[in-house]
């Protein structure tokens, strides 16, 4: 009987030792598994970071070969605008639609060349972004980015909140949409305006809010006022200015 009890004790002790050993092995397995998954997550996180960085770098790429044709928009100046441009312009080629130096001073010519470009490329003008760049005789350079090509819409504003106005010279300043109104771009037969303000609003007795940019049919004269659409200051050297040169760019 004593031998039988001893046998049971040994078996129970062996079973306890096996159970303890299994518990240790399971703990080691779990620890190794956790370490493995932690390493995998770290590697995955690093891979995702690298991919994101590469994607961001590729998104900033533009084909700017045609900038060599510009008198107003150098590579350096364009690079200053590039970070503000929406994603739909990424990896696109800059295309010069109109230049007053090459095509003469005429708003109608600008409209006509814009329409011809859209027909030739089968682009939808109201969702095709454009950059209007202007210089005055005081050597200031300024303009507007619009999410639409200029097209006569006398009684309707076009564009979206990705639009903005800017100055490039004497210094870079970008004015984004203020969300106060949606007066982005209005194209009439004898004018083009960017931005707008409610006529009743004034800053003080001497300053009144108006369009960020207005140019006439002959592209001789323009006006820039403090504007509610972009919460922008005057873009040109003076509120009323003489136009020295105009360029219209798009992306394809």
C-alpha cells in the first residue's frame, strides 16, 4: 500500500513539474511572439513612413520645362507657390496658354486661347486649374490661382475654395480663401475679376473692400483692393495700376 502511495505521489509530482514547465514554455512563447509582433509593427511603421515620404516627394513634382518661355514666372517663384497648389495639380506639366508678350494685349485673346486649349485637350474648363500672373510698371508681380480656366460667365462666379491670390514680387504673400463668400472668379466680355466683397462693407471712412483683382478688356489697366474673399491686402503697387504684362498658365 505504501508503494502505491509513493507511485501516486511521484506521478503527481511529475505532472506538476510538466504543468509548470508547460506554463514556462507558454510564457516564453508569448514573450517571443510579442517581441516578434512588436518588431514587425516597428518595421511596418518605418515602411509606411518611407512610403509616405516618397509619395509626398513625388506629389511635389511638376514638369516646368515651359517656364523658360515666361517673363514673369521663374522656377524659383513657381516653387514658392507649389506647396500651396492642390493635389490635382501634382505631377502635371505646366502649360502656357496666353502671354501678352507673345499674343498681344487683349482679354478676348486670353479667353479665346483658353477656350481653344480646353477644346484641344478635351479638358473641362470649370475644373481645370489655372494661374494668372500679372506685372505692373512698378515691377510688382502678383496674380491668382483658380480652380477653373477663365471663361465668360458674366453673371456667375466660378471656382472653388482652393483658389487663392498672391504676390511674388517684391515678396511672396499668399492669401487663401477666407470662407466669407464665394466670389472666386467672374469673367465678363470686357473684364475679369478675382474675388469680391459686399458693397456695403468698408474698413473705415477712406478704405472700402472690393475685388482682389480686376483687369480691363485691353489689358492696359487694373485695380486691386482689399478683398473679403481672401482677406487680402492690395496686391499691386497701388490700387489702380497700369499692366505691364499678363500670363495665363494651366496644367496638363
